[in-house]
């Protein structure tokens, strides 16, 4: 999912339900949920395939 689509979906939820708390699930089955504490972070790949924080040439946005 691209950032514009994600923002559009979030704005739609906000418009319908208000300024709700953001949480995340630890797995696909929803076995546990925790609050989102971190701000979105621009990321890129390094030579080993790991994601690195990168505000100059990001290719991803890490949302948590």
C-alpha cells in the first residue's frame, strides 16, 4: 500500500469515527494489541537487505 492510499484510509476513519487511539496487532490473528508510540519513519534498504532510517533517499515508510 502506498502512503497516499494509507493516509486516505486514515482520513476516512477519522472523518467517520473521530480522533481515535492508534493500536497495532502483534500478528495476523490479532492475539495481542498495543498502542502505537512511534512516528512514521522514512526507511531504505542497505546492502544487506536490512531497513535503515533514511531521510535523504527513503523507499519505505515504517508506520510502527
